[in-house]
C-alpha cells in the first residue's frame, strides 16, 4: 500500500521562509525609496534652494531702494501760472510709467514691477509753531509727491492733499506735527529757499502716521503699484525719512534754519510751484525685481544668472528707446512728459553687482549643500550594506547546506537578486513618485536608477562573496596573507582619499546643476580613511586599559575591553556609518555657525563703530549735525590719502601707499581695545608734535626712516617712528575706508593733528566714526537716508542695521535648512545601520555572556559587559567624526571659501556648533545604552541552550 506524504509541513516551511524575508524586503524597499528620492530630487532641490536664496537676496538688496531707478528732468509747461493748477502731473506721468513698465523683458514673467513714482521739490522756508512758544522757528520744508503715499486710512486727522483745487495743501506725519507744533487747517507762509522765486501759503490738511499702519494709496497711479500698501509706505519712510519725522539743526547753523522736514503734496501743487519758480524738477520711477519661486530658480544657476544680467543690462536701453527714441543725453530737453519738455531717461541700478556677489557666494553654498546630500547618500548606502550583511548572516547556514548539496555560489546570489527585485522595484517607483511630486524640473531618473541598482546588487554580491569557493575552504593557508591584504587596502584608501582632496582643492566643484562625482566620493573616501586610522589606533589604548583592569578584581572589564580591542576590525562598517554621519553634521554646523558669526563680524568691520558716516569731508555740515544727535558719545575722524613716498636719503620709491590719519586720542578714549589707537598711543603720536615732520607708523619700514611725499608741488617730510603692527590692518576703525577705497599693500598711519596742512579736498576718502551705546537711529536716518542713489549726501552705516541684515540673509537660512534636513535623515539612517550592526554582533556577544553566566555572572555585570564592549567604538566614532567635520573646511581649501559669504579683511573666525556636536554625541551614547538594555533583557529571557550549541566555534 502506497503511503501519501503530507504536504502541510512543507507549506508551513515555505510560509515561514517568506515571513522571515519580509523584514528584509521592507527594509530594502524603504531604503531604496528614500535614497532614490534624494538622488532623483537632488538637482531640482538645489535649483529650488538657489531660487529661494536669490529671491531673498533680491528682496534684501531692494529694502533700501528699488532695484532699478529711472529719472528724467522736466521743465514747466508752456502756459501761464493760472493754467498750471489745471495740469494734472499724475496723468501726465502715467503714459511714461506705462512705457517703462511695458518695456520689461517678457522672460522675467512679470517679475519687474513698478514700485513708485516721485517728485521732490527743493526746500522752501517757513515758520513753524502755533506761536512764539517752544518748538517755533525757521523750517526748511521740502514738498514731495509720491504715488506710493499712504491713503486715507493712514490719517489720524484730516485727509490727503486734494488733487483738484488751486491752493497748496500739505500733509505731514504726526511726529512732524508734534515737533513743529502744527494744527489742522494752519496756514504756513512759504518763502524762497533752495527753490527760488516762490511766494505761497500752504494749508495743513492732514496728519498721517508713519509707523507702518498705512493702507493702499488713494492715488490713481499708485493704486496700481504693487506693494502700495503698508509695505510700500514703510519703504517711503525709509527712503525719505524726513517724511516720517523732522530733523533739528544745531544752534547757529550756517543754513540759518532750526528744523528740516518734508510734507506730502498733490501733483497739481508740484506743477504750480514749478511754474512759479521756473525751476527744472526731476521725476523718479522705481522698478522692483520681484521674482516668483519658479522664475527665481530658473535664474539662480550659472547660465540663468548670465541671462538675468543680460536682461537687466538691456532693459534700460529698451525703455529709453521706447520713451524718446535713440537720443543721446547731452542735457537737452528733447522729449516730452505731457506738456512738459523733458530730458531722456537716465537710470541707475545695483542689481547686476548684487547678482555677481550672489553667484560667487552660491557657488560656495552649493559645496555645502552638495556635501550634505553626498553624505546622506553615503550613509544610506552603508545602511543598505549593513542590511545586506545581516540578511547574509541569517541565511548563511542554509546557503552553506545548499552549497554542500551542489548549488553554486553564483546561482544562490542570482536567486537572492530575484527574491529582492520586487522590493527594490517598489522602492524605486515610490522614490521617483516622491521626487515627481515636488515642484520644479523633472527628476534625475538616471541617478535614481544608479542608486537603486547599487542597493539591489549589494545583497547578491555579499552572498556570492560569503559562499564563493575560497571561503568554503579552510582558513589555514590564508592567515599569513590577511595582514598584507589589510595593509594594502588601508594604503589604497588613504591614497584615494588624499587624491580626492587634492583634486577637489585643485579643480573645485562643478558649477552646473547636477551630480558632481568627485564631491560625492570625497565624504566616503575621507570617512574610510578616518576609519582606517581609527581601527589601527583605538585598540591600543583599549588594550592598555584591559591590562590595567587585569590587576583588579573581577573579569567584566578585562573581558569587555579585550573583546573590544580584538573586534575593532569587525566594527569598521559601524564606525564608517557613525563617522560619516557625525562628520557631515559637524561640518554643516561648523559652516552655518561660522557664516552667521562671520557676517556679524564683517558687518562690524564695514561700519567700524556703532555708526559711521562715509564722505564726511564732502558734507561737513551733515557730519556736524550727526555728531550732535542724541546718544552719540564720541566721534572719531578717519581720513585716507593716496601717496607715493620716496626715501629722503636715497631717493628710492617706497611704493604706492595709503596715508591714513586718525584722531588717535579720541579713538583711544572711545575704543580702548582698538589696535590703531593703541599703536598710535604707544608710539607717542597722540602727544605734542615736535617739528614739522609728519610722524607715521609704516609697513615695511624701520624706525628712523625718512620719507617724502609731494602734494600740489609741495614736498612734505615723513618720519617713521616704528613699524606698523599687523593687528592694525584688522582694526574695524579702518574698515569703512579700506572697504570703499582701492586696496594697497602698504599703509602709513598718522595722527590727524600731523595732517592739518593737508586740505580736506585732497583726501580720497573719509569717515566719521560715531560711538554710543544708545544711538538715536531714527534721527540719524532723518539726516542721511539709507537709500543710496543720492551719493552727494554721503553714506551712513549703522551697526545694528548691518547686523540685522546679516542675520536675515536668506542664503544662510537656506544652508541651515538644507543642512538640518540632510543631517536629520542621515542620523535616522545611521541609527538604523547601528541597530542592524548590533544585531549582527548580538549572537557572538550572547554566546560570550552565556559562557560567563554558566560561571556565575550576574545580570548587572552582564549589562556592564555589553556597555564596556561597545563604549570604545562609540568614543572612537565621536572623536573621529568630530575631528573630520572640523577639519573638512581646511581640507576642502579653495573649493570652500567662506570669506565669499562674509567679506571683511580676512577669513571668518571658525565658530563650530558645540551644542549640535554635544547633542549628537549624547544621542549616540543614549542609543548604545538603550541597545545594551534591550539586549540584556532579551538575554535574560533566552535560555542558555539557545546560544550554547555543541559543534559551534566560539567567537
């Protein structure tokens, strides 16, 4: 009788095998999805980040004034004064405004929009105050027509000036009202000032608030302007600060005025007063470049920046040609603005320079972000390798049995590839779908396929390696060659890492969007080199500690440290994962911290003090008023002259140099730690001047040398009292001048009292440094607006404003966001890899623990054994990863020049993110503690027979 064999046990075996493969397949699918998403979306993410950084930079550059300014001079209309009131200047300007706006290139996708149209009249004289009480006095009142003026909603009293009517109506801010003692309906007599031949009476019709509460402009033209709301009003107050509040003149000023203020008027008032004065006025149109995310990303790359530069250069010529034809500007009035003869359009813009600076900085930013993405991919691939190793280890016994029955290693490896192909394909589809869901260009499918292929081939390759014919043989003959192969591999890794760093420093990084294979390989090579050094080095101190522990009672420390030293090569993969992760995180934190602090330091260098006024020699009256603003405690004058000294004894040339004069005693009192003030005081240059020689400290000269300079045919002797200390070149007091004048190798430093014979007009630059902990910024800005188109007034820099701009830099925010995201994903993958690595070595540790438990080892001692066995690896990983992350900026060298971000006299001072480093180290330690606790708990629940088996070789 034939017995029928049951197939149910075979089915349960098949089900059990499939269930055993599920965790591996899920892990592979998740890893492939994440890595392919990063690889496919990487170039697009870089473009979007570049677009965000460019949009933020353009917004920041246009906080002071619109990016492109057009201006035209126009004369009074050919009509009588009575007809001037009937003229509507706003309607006359509207066609020109449309011409300028319509000439914007179509490639900008509407990103170039009109910001404002303004006409400013020179100031007229009037008398302020309701009577002869406090606050009354002579006022220089400038009248302003602005299309972006605040609407009726911004008025606390009264209304805006009416566009129709035949009287001069003005509106002032509430701060101007309070300072000048004005009231609603008050009449102010207007007499000639800078605007001559005017006799009129102005009526105060409204008081508006200038604290950002503005609403949309009521002007027909201004209502169409983008940003004419609160943001537009805020820009108006920044660009014409005297509209927000008046400024007081010092007593007995040369101007003979007590106050200076500005008031808003209707466009009809402008034409009426212009006709009365017969003056030529200037109208200014502001165009703002406001790109959306997609357009900004398109122009953020190397080619896009060049295209945007070309469009910005061509646009003013197109607008000028459409407005009045190709007429050269020789000062004539050959064009028309309504009934007004006008000049052709003039323009000014700082956007091309801003784009050039952005391009240089973004090339360095790409290095940081690309390095973070490359580190993330490396960690992900290592996590996939650990996953494959764990799968090979778990199925090794079954595969060896199949090999003994005649199966080939290649056939088993191919079978593993077939089994994992669905999971890899599923992860590939999920990763590409995630990349496609992001806005921007299409994903990089080639990179995604390459990464997925690498992950897919890891398991078959490791399976074949474990089952190949050589590994099936005995190990007796291969022992003598193991050390040699290891040395050769380590030497190759070190040479490749050195070659990669040298190549990256020499070649730099790829400028175009897309993968940079060299940059992607450097993190892995440097990590491998660091691990090779660590595996060689850290077992030595561990063995020394083991010998010391052998002298003490107990065997836990001895066994744990001995096994940790012995198993160091086997921990190389886990070390590599941790080192690359920590190095990438520390490197990103280092760069972000250095950039943030470096920008603040560079802002301090550009200002030189709490505030500084550049061009003080051209506007001494403004400098005098700035020095008397509330909060200014001390002022220091710094002046620079270009000289070509010759030796008074041999006649040889000293070389083109900058002769800098400083108020040494004042600087020493205002900034005691100033190197320049300290050097002048130590050399005795702040004391009385003996003789007629100009005493100087000079670079490249010795004390006692005598030099001669020639100025307007007159020779002036210089006497060198000593060499110039090196730290003087880094003194912030010299920053405003050195940053705005040509750089020269040689510098002569003198006290201003020795330069009294040199006229103020002979200096190529000057700055007035203002010191005070609580400067009245609003008053300072009312004297010198931050808008930079009026260079005749000079430039006022305020430290708090410059540092606020540095802190709000969108590029640094983009770098921080990209670094944080990549670090978080890398840490998660590293944790996964570390957990899998602990599972790989858990069996060996479990057998060791079981042996010791049979000898009476307790549960607490078992926990200590596990912890001490893993602690050396963790300490080595933290030390190696941190050291590599801190050394990466120096290793990359010219490929990463952080000075491009910050400016300043030298490279920024390194500022590592100590909090991030400590948090990562502490988190790694906590992970090991948790893993040890879980492993101890599992070991207590597991019987000794589960790990102690006859016929197995111990580890």
